[in-house]
């Protein structure tokens, strides 16, 4: 089977491309296919002739989306539309990676796949509109919402916070936003299992449990045995352009119900990542 992966040089896309897919051929595209250009998408489909599409590409700079809404909707919504239309013409399976930001964070309990979205930001709304494209145009699809992805590929919280600690003796970390950090390897394995299952639908896929970003940072440096002073702060002190959901924990109800895969705890996943997937640390650099 030919599988087209968009955003193939991003965190999840890179992880998917690095995995073994027996019996399948992966075709990865990133900035070399402008998903906002329907003609470019058509040419790629004519070349690849995919039987499945995994759509990871997105404009994910949440504050940047707030400043540049036209670009945000062009990439996240219109880009999805262009891909979905071609996938439908080729009768290809379609899996969209979406986000916890489609919710407003006011529930104060883990969001299930049955909860109605209510995005707070341009980014969240653009991804929700992308979800609507799937529902409007495809009879069968996989819609996968996740949160807080980190990996050895590209920019993410873990890498950013470790590099910051190597240059500074103390850091301010937000302590009023609750989510579940998700290891890209675990998410990629889940995507693989979903594609094999042929059990279409809406899924939440994150590591298990919950924490604030401050809790997450504390755990990172505890596991690394790295001394740095972490100061918990309120998110408003950062003066960010876009509003974030205060509570965006997702419950993997449909994954468990359909026996697709079990997502381990975020603490176990983080430990595995730092032990096996993150380069050795220079402990003395911030001294």
C-alpha cells in the first residue's frame, strides 16, 4: 500500500517515516508540497497514487496563527480540504492529526470524543474547521486528537526547556495549564495500529495521566538529575497573543473501547524518551 504522509519532517511525521511499515511504501512530503495549492496536491496524488493519507502538516505556531489568521486557515483548513478532496477521488483512507485546542478547557475533567468542541483561538478554530471538512466529505476517516507532542525531531517543550536550563540557573514555567505531554513514538505506534485496525472514527490519543507544564518541567530535571530553579507562574504573565485552554486533558476512550492500543503514562514515556532518545546532557553548562 502507498501511504502519503504530510508534514513528514515535523515531530510526528518524522517519527512515522522512521518506523517500519511492512508491506507498505511511505511517501513523505513537507514544504515540498504546498497543501494550500490544489494543483500541487493533485500532482502529488497523481505521482504517488496513495491508498492512505496521514495528514500531519499544520501551521502550529499558536500565537503566529493569531497574528496571521489568513495563513492559518489557508494551511490548516483549506490545506486539509485540498487533501481530502484528492483522497476521496483516489478512494484513499484518511487520517487527520488534530489537537486538544479544539476545546475551551472549561470542563475540568478529561475530554472524551463525544464532547463538543469550542475553540478559544484562531489555531484551535482552524483545526476544528479541518475536522468538519472530514465529516462533510468523507464517509470513513480517522480523526486523531492529541496534545503536547515531544520528540527527538524538531522544536518542542522538552528540548526547549533543557536548552534554556543549560544557559540559565532559573526558569519561569506556567503552572495553570493542565494537559498530558505525549511522546511522538507512542503516538506514531498508535497511528500505525489505527491504520491497521480499519476501525474508523474519532479518537483521542495521548499518554495517560495529567500534569501542568511546571510539573512536567520538574519531572524532566528530576530524571536528568539536573539542578535548576523552576518558578511556577500564571500563564497571563507571558503576555501571549492567543488564549490557551486551562484544562485540555484528553481521555483515550475510543482507543480503549475498540482495543486499538494502550497509551502508557506520561511519566513512563518521558523516562523512556530521556533515557533512549535524547542526547547526553552537559550538566555543568549552567554553572
